[in-house]
């Protein structure tokens, strides 16, 4: 029995234990310890992967349509599995105390979390196209079950998701059929040789089908409409898991198919006539547009959960952009961002869940001033938003810096500019998040609010601490990234504990963080020791604009948070810019409503199936199928 077999059996054992004990008081503790044991198994696998750069095989094999299907985990799958199990551990830890005690369906939540972990491990251990498809379907249905557990808005969004997922599965299956028609087997190596020999039109078809099919789970535009409402309405601990890793399964599948099966050499040789773009460029631009659009949609949200889930869609664009650069720096940055995002996004979602636990709302227009009542939740959110914004000293800065640097070295100035614009939108958005929840005046209805219990604050703070430590010492994460890079055949990046070593400019976060802490310490000394006298006063023992403040005269504005920004850029919107923007919005509304309406009616998968059949006939007529 291999370590992978033990991992599979352990994941199944957790699901069985939660089915039996999930409704009992110690269920959360049992689940947390169980996921810690699975992490220990993954830790034992790392030296084996590092020594031989080979996959760890499972003894489970069976025959399907005359093909032997088996599972084995390489460094890439191991890297994503590490994030998956860790996300489940923190979700279970958060729900092990008071939060879980007030939920009426904890058995179901625990079971569905364990089922999702098992399904993802199956996907991450696939060693051929058929195994990848089986794992993909397991993950899709497991995610659907988790989203629909409470009904309501999340279930409505989840039903739309499963229709997207079914259409995407048809696209993926069609691509696999095309590849298998020319390959000796479903094995990735045989598939790569077959793809290299396909006609250009057939290659384009395969790339389009795989990108669309796996892009659904990732939330890649234009397949993003389902994700934010589905993830945001899922209960807090489950939402943290979905946000941290579930959507990244689409990225994993894209890495496997685009980099390992098709190959960047094929993508770059698939050029579009009369323009400078090739297939890789088109997907990179799709990722960049996803970044920008999702980030500025997040900026407009008034619900904290929706704001964060929209950012999750945008951050996926960063990851795909970095990976597709296909340089050691870019790939390492994209993969590192997967882990960094999982850490700070889980911290942020759990922080919002703790606020909801105490206040009953995540509406940014109905909160404010909670820093005095929930300081630990505030500290967690502060560390998380610094990571999300990509600012030092948190881990998000390092991975984004690596992606920026790789775009610069890859001579992609327009994509680099879009990445910078996205970062600006992220900074504006996350400031709105923390301001409207924790800063300003405390509302009268929240006077009696207390900090969340330790069972909730400890895992949140630990995630925030990990965010800081992996920002100050990114070499810890890059050592894990090495396993994934080696598995996909990308040369390893030279790195050290503090960062990376490059011929064109290195990064040492130990110096950066040390300098920042020294400057902050000096500033604190000057401010507190040499500053004037001060005293704490009640929030209404104050004045602004010549008026004394009261409960009726609030000085904490959260509604329409950025009208000043609109006034600044307003003069730029003149003439053709206004008309072009209005036309684009109308066109987007028409397409979006038609697309969503067809999904709500349940007929889009039929259209997709008809389109796939027509496409397969076209490919066959072009010589792509025997």
C-alpha cells in the first residue's frame, strides 16, 4: 500500500466518520485532527517527490472501455493537495466551537467538506485524460452539493453553476474524444504526441474546448456569472474552503492540459492571421480581462462576501497569467499565488464570518466601528487585505512582484499595465471593506457586540500569521513550488529564504520587512513619546464641520463610497468615450441576460451539445478525426 492509497483511505475515513459523528459536539475537533493527519501523509510524500521527481502511484486500477485507469500523484497534484487539505483543516477548526454549535446542519457540512476533499484528491491524482475527466466530474458534483446545502440564493446560483459545469464537461469530453482518436491511449504522454501531430484547425478546436470547459470552474470570463453568488451565500466555513481552493481546480486542469498535454510550444505556434496574437496570448489576455473586470465589479459591491468572492475570480486571472508566461519566474509566481491566495482569502472569509456571527449581517452599509469591539477580527482582516492588495510585508506582494517581473521580462507591457490597474482597483476595494466594517463610528445596535470566541479567532489569526511569515520568508513557499514546477517540466527558479535571485534584479523580503519594521518602530517612538498629550474620548464627544456628532448625525459614510473618485475621472468621460461605454454596457447586458436566461431555462446544455456535434463534424471534415 502506497502513501497515496493511505491518503485516499484517510479521506474516505473522514467522510465516513463525519457521516456517523458529524452532528455531535466533538465532530469539528475530530475533523480538524483528521485533516492534520492527512497533512502529515502529504508531508511524508514530499521527500519521495523531491528525490526522484516521479509520481507516487496508487494500487487502485480498473478497466473502462478497454482502457486501464489508474491514479498517481506528481509534484503538481501534491502542491494543490497540500492547499486543499490545509483549507479543509482551517474550515473545520473554525466550525469546531461556537460557530458550529449554532448551525443546524453541521453533519451535512462536515460530510460535504470531506467529500469535496476526496473528490479533489482523485482529480489531483489523475495520470491520464480519462482519469482527469472522472475526477473533474466528481469535483463538480461535490461542489454543487456543498453550494446547495442551505438552499436559497446559493442554491439558485449553484443550479446555474451545474448547468455551466455540464456544458463545460461536454466541451472537455469532446476535446478528449478528439485527442484519443489520434493517440495510442489516454495517457498524458501519448496525448501530447498526438496533439503535436494534429492539423492546425483541430489544435485550435482542442485548445478552445479545454479552455472553455475548465474555465467554467475557474470563473474565467465569460463563464464567471455563477461563482460570486454561489460562493458568497455558502455558510462561512464552507465558503472559506470553496474560495480558497475549489475554483483553483479549474486552474489545475488548465495547467495539466495546456502545459503538459498540449504544450506551450504548440500554443505559441497557433497564431491568428493578420494580428500578433497566438493561442497562448489569447488565453493570457482572457486572464487579464478577467482580472480587471472582476476586480472593478468587486469595488462596486456592498456585501463583504460578494466583494471577496469577486476578488477571488480576479485573482485567478493573476495565477493563470503567471503560469502561461511559462518562464521559471512567471510559473513560480503564478503557482505561489495559488497558495498565497488560499491563505489570505481564507483569513478574510473567516473574518467576515466572525463579524456575521456577532452582528448578523455582511452588508457594508450597516456596519462600522467594530475595531473597538472585535480587534482580533480587525487584525486578521488587516493582514488579509494587505496580502490581497499585493503590498509588503504580506505574501501577496511577493507572488505579484514575481508575476509583474516576468511580464516585464517577457515583453508584455500591455498585460503588465492591466495587472497594475487591477492592483489599484484591489487597493481601493479592500480599503472600502475594512473601513466600512471596522473603522468610523460604531452603530448603536452594535454597542454590546463582543469579539468572536477563541475557536474562531485562533485559526483566523494563525492564517494571518502565516500570511506574514510566508511574506517575510517566501523561500518557504517557493520550496513547495519547486515540486510543482519540476512536475510540469519548467526549470526551477533560484531562490533563498528571503526571496529570489535574478540576473536582472533580485528580491530579499528579509531586508524589506526588516526595514519596514525598523521604520515603523522609529515612527511609533516619535509619535508616542515625543507627541503631544492625548486622551480617549467617546465617539460622540467630538465634532466635525462645526457640528457636534450624535447618533442622528453620523460621520461614517459608507454608501456610495467612492463618489469623489467618480468626480475626478468624470471630466475624462466625454463624447465618444461615453457613447462607447454605454454601447458596451448595453451589449454586455443583452448577452448576459440572454446567456443567463437560457441557463435558467435549462436549454443551454442542449445548444452546447448541438454546437459540439457540429464542431466535431467540422473537425472530421477537416481531417482531424478518422
